[in-house]
C-alpha cells in the first residue's frame, strides 16, 4: 500500500454501501448505553431533594434546610458539600474507570467494554436500592461510575465505527439521545416516587437496574465492529462483517483503508506517548477542550440541580420537580433537531448557532435573577416572572441539546485515527467526567458565592468556546473516519502540524516508517 512519502490530497472518498437495517438496529441497542449515563445525571437532583432520603443519610443537612431560624439567602439555601459529594463521586469513579476501559476496549473489543459497563452498573444500582447506610450509598455510586466510564468509552467509538460516513453524525447522536431519554425518565421517576409515602428514593435509585440490564444483554447480542476485529487480528471476520453492515460485497476500498489504518496502529506501541506527538496536536487539543467547554456551558447546573434551582426561584416542591420534567422534555426533543441536521448543515453550524443562543439566554437569566434577588438573595419572584425564567432556561437547554450536547461526544469520537482512538476517547471521557464532577461538586457553592453572576460566568465561557469553534474546528461532516487527516491538513492553523506523509491514502503514518 501507500509508502511513507506519498502525498494525496485528493477528494474525500465516498465508499460503497449505505445505511442498512442491521446497522440501525445494532446502533439502537448500543446507544442504550447512553441511558445509564443519562439516568444517573437526572436522578440524583430529585433524590437529594427528598426529605426521607435526607433525614436518613444526611440528617444535619436536612435540619439546616428546614430550620427557619437560620436566616439564609435564597442563593445559599442548598449549599452542602456533603450532599453534593453524593452526586459527584460517581463522576470521579467514571474518570478513573475510563482509563481501564480504554485498554479493555482496544485489547478485547468494544463489546466487552459495554458488557463490563452494564454489569458493574447493575450491581451498583442494586446496592444503592438496598442501601442502609452512607457507605453502601457511596459504594453503589462508585460502581455506577465505573459502569458509566466503560459505557462512555466504548459506545461512542462503537457507533462511529459501525456507521457509514454519510450518516455517522446522526447515528452517533443516538448516544446523546439515549442520554437525554435517560435524564427525562429519571425526572419522571423522581416525580412519581416523590409522591410515595415511604422508600420513594429507593425506587428511584434501584430502577437504574433496568437500563443496565438492557445494555448488558444488548452487548452480548451485538456484533463487533470491523475496525475492532481487525485491530485484534481477525481479518476474514472483519471483511465479512463490513460486507454485512454495508449491505454490499463491494467494500474493497473501505476495507483496504481500514486495513491500512489497522496495520499502522499496530506499529504504534505506545498510544499514550503517541498522542502527545505534534502530529496529533489538533486531536489532543480537541479531546481536552471540547469536553471541558461542554461542561463549562453550565448545562449540568440545570441537569443536576433543576429541582433545587426552581425551588430557589420560588417554585413549590411539586412544581420544581415538574419543571425538571419540562426541561427534560425539551432536552429530548431538541436532540432530534441535531440528529436531522448534523450531517446536512454540519457540526460547525450547530456549534455556532447553539453557542450564540446559549449566550443570549444565560445573560438574560442572570440579569432577571439579579434584578429580583440582587446580591443579598432576598426577595421573591412573581409567577409570571419565574415562568419567564423557566422559558429562558428551556430555550437554553434546547440550544445545548442540538449543539454542545451531542457534538461534545460526536466530534471527539470521529477525529482520532485508529492508533490513538482508544487513548483519545479516554482523554475525552475523563476530561468530561472531571468537569462534570467539578460542576456537580461546586455549583451550589458557586451559586451561593457568585449569586446571579454565576449565569454570566457561564455566558462568558460560552463566548470563549463559540470563538474557539469558529477559528479552530474544521468541518468533519461526511468525512470517512479513517480519512480525517486530510481535513486537518487543509486547516489554516492545524495544517502545519500534519506531516505530508500523514495524508497518504487517507491514513496516518508514523514518523519515519512506511507501510509496505
Ligand atoms: C453531557 C452531560 C449532560 C447531558 C445533558 C451530555 O452530552 O455530557 O453532562 O448532562 O448531555 O443532556
């Protein structure tokens, strides 16, 4: 095949074969991996606002929240490090797990990672459901985190590898759709269990077992991706799998490119050291900055603490849980906008439009809250006023749901060449988890200290990320995944990092080596 010195900047390839029913079903099953993540994101806010749960596990917090003799500002009512650590510890476990998951995904394949993710998560949800002390709660949460780490590592990569390039964006977004459905289901479950006299929180936590079972069973039934089969040396199987998923036997060109990429990746002994080479600089920067920016949109302030936030805004208990259901619904439906447009209008358009919409909403929300509560946090909102804030939050959630939400997972998963794919995805997942952890841990504290300024703080970050995308992210729609280097090579800034030999035949060649 291509020698190290061949430079080809020809047109992006268009492989044979399109979307098949087989790929579609496979991806639907795999995307349920997003359900377990979403369920976690959505469940803890409601659970930690349930009195029975607080009384049992965090009595001091319960006392403080209900003690009217303590004069507290609206902004600080719910600030408790202990309580937020219940929410956040999961994401630390996911962070650590994603590094193990990276090795498992590469050596044993994407399926095994999904299976491990599903089963560990299942055990965690059972322990949480029967928890009788804080230790059990935390152990359960940590196991859930391990499950999330494995799922988030393997599912997006699986989806990107299975999908034909033309619809890769839409298929990959099945993952984000599953996340949003998970969040919505969690919000609905909380709304239901909060009405129960006893043990509502137990049900909320234990129902996480349902998506875990779907994912575990699903992963056993799923086929491996051709890329992963090749990576593990099964050439024949890889070829027939590619024919099967593309629905045609004319897959020679795509298969050849997969083989080149795979051979190339085998020559790389140290994916971790490798990813720090200058030639992978654009991918490395994106693997770090995209998840970082995604969390700095402030979305999880809403996802984790919507019920608490709405209570702060003066909604009653039920109305707060209901408002969380409303934002959850908006989140799901707006994701479809992205699914239907991402491969047509491209990633950049959605990033930029969504970014601007979020900036406007956050500035308005910050200003409205500031006007009512000022810096002292005293005062209240009329119904019309708080409804307006709710509507703006919904418009903000919609913007996130068709931009940074799905694209935050899609773009990193499609830009890594095979030889650094697992390592790159691990960085993506761990940075995401790290900042999810940070936001979960400090949001209520930040709200207490920065007050309405917190929303302006997020708006400022949104301005930075929108400018970043405008200048630094090239369009990747419809580009076959093993051909991505051409895109970087043509970019005004990143082009200089990509050696000429790296675009030969669309594959990445290690410095000084050529594939014979
Ligand atoms: C993010 C989560 C967020 C969710 C909201 C995901 O893409 O990674 O942190 O809670 O979107 O839908």
